[in-house]
């Protein structure tokens, strides 16, 4: 397993007007994702509708270009004691934004159920891919189509393990009412 590499010298630095720790409100430009994030947080990680029974987590990354915190709901698969996420982007020819953010700064925050903790993103070794893919496709057959679509476009979907790490000053952590003066969730 390889650490994701930093691609910018300023990775992990907050931009003017941004708070490294403010994830109390979802910062996601997709209204559907905002609703999923809000439902996830309101129900201790349980989301209904098309995601009922699906293993979801919230991944908060630092925007590679903007420096803003970005929260994305993702399907995950436990593997080796940690969640693995698939940079599938629905099988599109390009990787999703959250993956590019992790390339710039592999430190992030994960929310699973009521638990929230800092992580460091690690790329799974290619030798692990087939076994992890087989398990994910057994759980959610739509991932077979995502994989095939990406392969037809010439892209192998990266698999990212989210390894728990100790809290650091660089780790995005949600503010609470006690620390921010605003209601926390």
C-alpha cells in the first residue's frame, strides 16, 4: 500500500477566510449530496431511499485548488480494519474531485455512524484490487458497470484505504458549539 503523494507545496494550508476545522455545514456543490450529508448526520449514519442498507461514510477533504473543506458521501467497504472507497465517479473517464483533493493532501476526516476520526489516504496495491472489487461487486453489482465503464474510457479506478491516524492540527475536525460559538451537529 502506498501513501498518496503531495502534489502541491501548499498542501494542508488554510486559505484566507477558511477555517481548517469548520465542517458543521456540508460544503458540497451538489444539492443531492447535501441532502444525503444532512440525513446521514441527523440519523447517526443511516440514510434511506436508494441508499437504505448501503455502507456510507462522509469524507471531508481539503480542496486542492480552493483550500476549502469539502464533504462527500461515499460508499465504502471494510477491508483490513479500515474503510476502502472507490474513486469511480460512476465510471466516468476522470476521477472524482475528492480523489484529486486527497492527492494534494492525503489527510482527511471520516464520519462513520456517530464516529468521526482523522485519516490518511493510502492507495491499495494493485495486487489487492481484484479481491476487493469482487467483494464490492457482490455487495453492490452497480460497481461492476462503473468499473467496466471506466476501463472502456482507459481509466483504472483507484481504491483508497482510509487509515485512522492520531488527531493533528492539520486534520479537519468539525467545530462544536463550544469551540465555534455556533450550533454544532
